[in-house]
């Protein structure tokens, strides 16, 4: 997860505007939008998702509401380094996303980071939305939003657990390439990269 770098505070507006104002993204499966999380509104839904065994296996946030709340507040209190969002498809919240500055994240110690690299974490919330190809479509939409609204960002990165083969496959479907396997705290990850120069080709 993106826990931030102590002492680094970067307002989201400083490197690509307010994620909540990026607007809707039309996709083949419906209209998708990132909506920044509000704890008082969204915590019950996030807790339910985090306690789903499929999600818990990789996010490791199962348990009482305080566990999820603590994690989300770290994102919210990080000065814009990481922006936690609900993914809303045709008006229905169905996924959770963290859009974060990978070059300012501990991840940067484990790969040759570039300035303004943007990372994504995600989960698909409900079992009915898994296994039908939504992941790749929505990851592509979010990566396109990042590249559209953060002109200084030359690539979008992600680091799913190598054991999470559906997630790795979804990133490949979304036009990411496999960069390397990297050892991160708590997991061995597949570094996935979507390069701006190859955006139209993949």
C-alpha cells in the first residue's frame, strides 16, 4: 500500500489538479468516474469490501472498521501524495482506487523511479463485478485519466502481488507492460508500467 514518505507533503493540485474534478470517462462498460473518498460517507462500504476474503488476501485490511479507517486516513492526511477514491460505474460505487505519487512513495526505493511517476492501487469491490473483464477496462480508463490530467507524468505504474494473477492480467489488458519482479515489504510484486509514448499503441 502507499503509506507515503515522511516529511513529504505535496498538494494534489501541484501536479495534476483535483482528481475529483477529472470528470467522467466513457468506457465500453459504462461511464466511469473517480470520486475522492469521504470517510463519514464511504467507510461502511470500504469495510465491507476489505472484509471480503478475496480482497483481504491481498489488501490485508480485514477486521473492524478502525483498521480500514486508519489506512484511509493515512492516505487523506498525506498532503495529496495519495488520493483515495471510489470508482463509480454508471452511478454505482463498485471499486476502490489510490492514485499516488510513485516517485515520492517508498516504492521508489525498489525501482528506477522518474519524477512525476504516478501509481495506482485498486480493488474491485463486489464479487459480481469480478471475473468479467471490468478490471482491464477500468485500469485503462484510470491510466488515461492520469495521463490526460498530469502532463508531467510520463508513465503510470502499479505493483500487484505476483500471486494475484487476475490483477496482473488486467494490467496487461490495460496496456501496461511487465517491468520486473520486485521485493516489497510484505510481498513480491510485479512492477507494471504504462508508458505515455506507447499509449496509442497498447
